C-alpha cells in the first residue's frame, strides 16, 4: 500500500481549466499524514494507477457518507455500493447502467459511475425486460417474501451475543462430547454477523433499483410526449403515498396526542432524563395506557437512527429514548398552539390527481394507455424507494452496530484498546486477526499479543481521523464530462451539468444566490438555521429554513416546524426531496455549498420552483 504524501493541491489552477483537483495533487490535512494505511489497498488511489484514476470523474457522496469514515465503517459502502452494482450489471442487466466504482480520499467517499459499452446496450434490453418484468408482474408477492427473508436475517443477527471467553469450558459441553470450545463460536459469530450484513445489503437492492427504473421510465416517457413538462410535475404524479418510512414519526404523533388527551403533557417539560420522565408518567393517572403505547411503538419503529445508519456512532431511538421523547414534546407544544400535526396526505393526492389528469388529457389512444400503465407501475413500486431505508439502514444496521459495539466492548475489557468503541478504528479483516489473537491466548493460557500492540496504534489512528475531520472534502475530483447524462447520478445525487459549473465557479448564479435542484415546489422566506448533525435538531425553531449538508429521514419531526429546506447534495429522488414533497414544503437540493455559505439567522428566500436560494441580507 502506498504511503507517499500527496503533492500540494492546485485547486485554483484546476478550477480555471474547468477541472477539479486531482486526488494525487491534494495533500492531507496537517496531522493526517499516512492516512492511506488505515484503509484496504483497493479503497484508495494507488500511485501506480494514476493515469487510470485521473481519467475518471469522481464525485463526493456526502449525501450518504457526510463524515470521515473510520476503517471498520467502510463496510457500509463496500456492501451497499457493491450490491447496487451487482443488481444493475449482473442480476437485472439494466441496459444503460452498470455499477459504481468507489474510493476513499482524505477519509471521504468518492464515486465514479461505470458506463455500459454502447455496443452492449441492445443485447441487454431483452434480458432486462424478462428479469425486471417478472418482478413488476409479481411485485406484491415477491415483496411479501422479501419481508420474510429480511426479518429472518434481522432475527438471526439479534440472536448473536458477544461475551468474554469463560475461565473454562462448561462441564456439560465436555460431558456431551461437543468437541469444540467457545472460541470457535466467537470466531464463527463474528464471521456470521458480517455475512448477515452482506446478505441484508443484497436484499436492500433487490427491489430498490427497480423502483428507480420504474420512475425513470415514467420520467423519460413524460419528457418525450410532454417536451416542456417540469421535473417537479412528474414527481408530483407519484406523491401522496402512505410510506412506512413515515411510520416512526407517526408513532411519535400518536404518543403526543395521547399525552395531551390523558393529561400528561406537563410532565414533558424536561425530557433529558428519560428514565425519570417515564417513571413520572407511570405514576400519573392515564400513564399506564401511555406507557403501553410507548412500548408497542418501539418494536420495530424505534429502530430509527438520528444519523443515516452508516456510522458506528449513530444513535438509535430505542437506545437513546430521550431523543424520541424530545420530539414528542415538540409535537405536544404544537398541539397546544393549535397546530394540526398530521401530514395533509389528502391534499397531496388531490394535487397528484389534478396534475396527472391535466397531462392525460393531452394524450389519446396508445399513448394514453402507455401513460396510464407507467403511472400505475411507478405508484406501485415508488413506496419501496423510501421504505427500504427503514428496514435496512435503520433497523438492520441498528442491530449490526449494536452487536459490533458489544464485541468492541468485550475486547476493550480484555485490554486491546483504550475506549469501549475503539474497534472501529480497525478494518474488519484486522478485527478477525484480533479475535484469533484473543482466542489463541485464551486457549494456550498465555496473554494475547494485541494489548501490547493495539492501544498505541488505535491512538495513532484516532489522531489521523481527527485530523481528516478538520477539512471539508472537495465536491469532485478530476475533469468532469461535458454533459452529465448518467440517470442515477442526476436523479439521486442531483449532480447536473449546471451544478458542476457552479462548483467550478462558472455557473450563472449571481452574487447572493445559490443554484441547485428544484426538488420540491413553492416559495418560502425565513431565517436560516444551519445545522451539520442531528445533535443540533433541538436548535431548530418555528418558521426557520433548514440548511444542512444533507438531511436524514429521522429528521422528519422538525419538518412540521420549518418553512423550507436547503441541502448541499441530493437530486429529485433524494430523501430530502421526497420528504419535502410529501410535506408540501419548498426544497432546493444539491446547492453544493449552501451549508458553508449561509449563516444561521440570515434571511433567505427559497424558490423550489426554480432551484434558487437568495440570501436577503
């Protein structure tokens, strides 16, 4: 693995020439020298591949990985992006899309879509139609089976318990002739939890890419038959669905209403001590009913993270009950102020049907029949585009991180590292070596070697990660194509030709304005609230405009407070865009630098119709 320090960056020269910096010309932040040693060889830009790597355009996926990724946490994108590619290029054979290459640079994830050779596209069409057609024709039954498969995977993951090795093998194991010891089981359980996570990520993409394909098919058809139709009008045609991703938030609303109805609202004045609050509720008349609903809501809906599920430090509602309790308090306050806290789904449906029929009236015959068919399919499969997020990123990964933190704590107690969660500074293959060291020492009756090696190495890595966190990543690397045409790049990340020019400082945005994706229609004005993490959600006030690098589905409880949303990255099918449309709220996504250029308190005008954010003062 190369450990050569990169040459000084030439960002200014690159921008002037219409290119982003090369990863080979960017030095790491001070104190992060040697950072490549933390990651597997195949995840970093290698010096002997410079010509190959510089020939590709790479964009930073801060939508899913907005923070520096520790070595163990690379499992998230290795499994997720790898499985995405498997379904595009090997299972579905999507005619125009293969997978996505990925690299770590200065701790952040960069992606480069892999194109399908033009001469291969035609041959893939009939194979795709057969494979995808089977899923579209049997969507409900296959999706039902998907839930069974995934729940079995989650249950098996939940069954794994990592505990310290015992002083001796249990007598019953000896007398029964079992023949193996707990060290074998520990090693096997580690391998099993990794394999289960990999399996879950394959399930993740079994339906997801088809959901995007169905929407993209509708999108392309509409652009063909209605040349002047806006992207938002097409998105409106599939809005107003009752998504399970909103269910955790719906449970909070239910609990808030019950607290008001049962005379418990005054107890929510302070939600910081969850144990004391729940005890006080239990002691009050009407509290038993509320606590019963609280318990029922938790399984499975509180397997919900305030992050995005890709980081070991993400906190989950079920583990940190003060988080959902604080959101419930927010809903109680809004009920007392006379607000309707429910999402107006009926209004969305009326608008959806109005837009759909206005365009349907422009068609007739076969074109109209085709339009109806594509609308029907897109509405059937569209909910999965968001619902999968709860089941995989939130529920499955919540269990995965909880179990791996348990293992890290066991090895911390055995002296391998200074802090309980330090295992995540190791790669997963290194953890396997540590476990064998731990087991081997236990088996032979001698101290393991790791406690004399890993504490200092973990501290070195901790300082490198901290140094990497001091610098924001470049939005992209190398020379972009003249025109961005890859559909998933446009639809999911909002990386358009215009946005590339804005990042390079060559766009048409005037001073005091930011340009991005017109992700959800409407115009709103208000003071900005700039936040960078879920820990700052409590700062959001009524009537503000939320500005963030990216939002997470679990931020939905504050969406009833705000007037609009602005993000640095994200396309028409990003979580921020979809949630804002479902709340009837203006949104501009993919501004690139909104969260760094805008300051909290500045007055903004957000035009979700044109994708423009204006700083008014």
